[in-house]
């Protein structure tokens, strides 16, 4: 069975690649993977390490795993921030109507349906429990591997960028995930659990590389918002080699080396800027003053690791090609030609 995504010329022009689906959604995906009876080979080391490590605090999130069908769309509720604290803030501020809509679309078992209904009905205490559970799960299943995972995502995104420059957007669509996707202009065919026809209608498509998914693509969009751009998640861990690079040593060796080279704060700043941000956001996520964040950005810019552009009264910092290579570490030279 196939999901068929129909493109127009406007859709092709508006297709782009996001850096990540966000810490919250990756955490939920990791929980779905942990809950499966069998684990794919690239994730077996990860599964063996984290299995049985979740605490009682994580149970409210595990209660929101569906009995059948699609799971909760935490991208819609918590945004795509790579920082779990920012994701939690978004979750706590999410409009009640959106939370209700997302939860009502999930088929929960009878044991957990009443608690899920409390969250959907706007119970503030239940919402805070859910947020705390998200953090508790993230600390076990994602956080120890998040830095290495983001390096992997950035390396894949850089490969997508090269493909786009050399072959155009149609070349990117054709090569994004050849095992599960086929580009038959003007339709992108995706292996799916049921036949679905989606017309983008000029909105375009956002390709989102993910870590904690295995040979499974999802099309995420808000059916109540005609202007929202659909996102197609694309797995990036597709073989044992790419998996072992993430789980071996909890992914901290490259971080330690980067911290020694730049200093821990500037190494953290370089990771944050990989997604693009302004000075104020950089300061908030580093926990320093805007003046201090500006100095860190200046030092990274002077080293050729980031670039800064002005937009009106604000600035945007992004990593340079050299900065991306440094973040990717030694494994960047061995990233396969496609995920």
C-alpha cells in the first residue's frame, strides 16, 4: 500500500529540509521503538542499554502509546526545538483545543483512556505530569545519545543540500529514502500502512530526518489548518554501521573532544547555532547574558565556524560548512551517500 503525495510546480519550489523533528517527537518515537516486541538490528545496542531504565515518572507518557494505529503527534504539541526544556515549555503552553484534537485522534486502551481524557479536558495537573514524563523519558532514551544523533542528522542534511545543489529538488525527492520512496513526477510514492492520496496544494513539503524511527516514514500535518506545511519524516539510521556510531560510548567522545578544543560553553553554542538562532535565543539556551552570548558568537565567527546575517533589527547565526564538519566529527567522512 502507498501514500501518494501530489506536487505542483509551487510545491516543488517550496520543498525544504528541516534540521530535526525536535527533542519531544524523537523522545516519543524512541518510546514507541522501546515498546516493540522486536528491535531492528541498528538499535539493538541502544535497546539493550535503555530497556528497564525508565522510572515511574515516565509512565504518564507511556500511557499515551496507542493500543493500535498512529501515535501522538508531539511535534504539533511541543514544536521542533532540539532542546527538551523549550519543548516542555511549548507543551505546557499548547492551546487546549489543539491538545484535545491530538489526543482524540489516538486509540488508547481502556486502562489509560481516562487519564488521557483528563489531559484532553485541560486538567493542568495532568498536563504537568505529561511534561514531567516527557523529560524523564528523554533523559533515559534520547539525551545520552542526542549530541551524536544531531551530528548524524546534520550530516544527512548536508548530504541532502549537496544533492539539491547538484540534482535539484526532484533529485532530492528521488534519493531521500530509496528503499521506501519512489519519485514518479509529479507524485511522491511512500510505502504506507494504507492507501492515502495527499494534494499539497502549493504549500510545499518539509523533509525531516529522524533518528528514532526504522524504515517507517510519517506524513505529519494539521488537517484543520490549510496553510500548515506537511512534514515527511525520513529515517536516517538504516544500517548497523550508522547505528553503532550513535550508541557506542553514548556518543560522548566527540563532545569531549569538541569541548576541549573550544571550551564547553562555545561547544554548546556551536551545537545550538546548528539549527539557526538569534543572540537572545542563544543566550537563553546557554544560560548566559545576551552580551556573553554575543561574545561567544563573535569568537565562533572569527574562527570561521559560524556566519551571522542581519534581518531587520535582529541577527541570525548559523553554522558554516567548517562548523558542520566539526560537529559531525570523524564519522562525517563516512556518512553513506544516502540514508
